């Protein structure tokens, strides 16, 4: 199941940013927001992993290392995006939509046809010219708006495994994903198996 190429990419970036740059719990362990070099590495990794090396916001490619100021700004972007996933997981699409609109308004997201790296013309959304983090925020909010504005809005989620609050987008055909990762799915299956064995 795909939305479209660019929407898939920026929604994946939103997931990666929230998971890398918001504190909480991850796979049964506390997850603290990284700092210093670890923060720059986490921010760079989130963009590279989700977007791939060819994706751009403005003039910046996703593969370029993130500096200190941009990493801090991306933490702010992740904090803006996290409530969208939380609201959808709670069944409150209205709150999620209002938060998307707040980010779109703040960044003044605007569409622009772009062509680069030998690709055909395609639609990008950039923020006001205040830096790459706002461009990512505008692009991610637009991608999330496309998802929330369609019939697949419930494909955004928060992991249901105990002690994990990482987010995901469900691109499976049947839309039954409940976990952020195979590791969390396996943790739950193992715990269920052990509980049944102990009960017997």
C-alpha cells in the first residue's frame, strides 16, 4: 500500500524524526533524547534512513550531515509531529488534523514543482526560507495532511507493545500493523507464549 512516492518519503521522514528525536520508551527501555554529537548523528540518520540520499528539501540533500543548530531545530519539528501520531492512535483525527494545520501555518508550506538528479518534475512543499528544518517540517506536515485527508488516515500509529511509544506508518495491504518494529512484535509474542506456558 502506497500513498505516492513523495508522500511515502516525507511520512517516513516524519516517523524517523519522531522516533529518533523525542524522548519516551523504545523496545521496553527508556529512551532519552540524545545530545551533542549523538543528537547530530541521530538527526542525520533519521533523514538518511527515511529519505534516502537523493531526497532534498530546498537546496539540502538528506545525505548531508546535520549541524548543531539544525539538529536542535529538528528536535522541535519532531515535537510538533509527535502529537499527530498520538492523536490518531487515540482515535482523535480532529486533533491530529488541527496539529497538522498548525505546522502548515507556522511553516507557510507552499507547493513547488522541482526537478533534480535527472528525475521528472515532481511536487515538493517547502517552508518559509528560514532553514532546512522548516522545509522538513513543511514537507512532513504536508505528507501527513495527505494521509489524514484520505481514507487511510488510521495508518498512522503508536507501538502497542509494553514500554514502547515509538511511532509508525502502516503500509501493509491489510492495515493491521500494531508495532513499531519486528523486535517489539517478537517481545509481545514471547511474553504471550511465556504467560500461556506458566498458566498451564
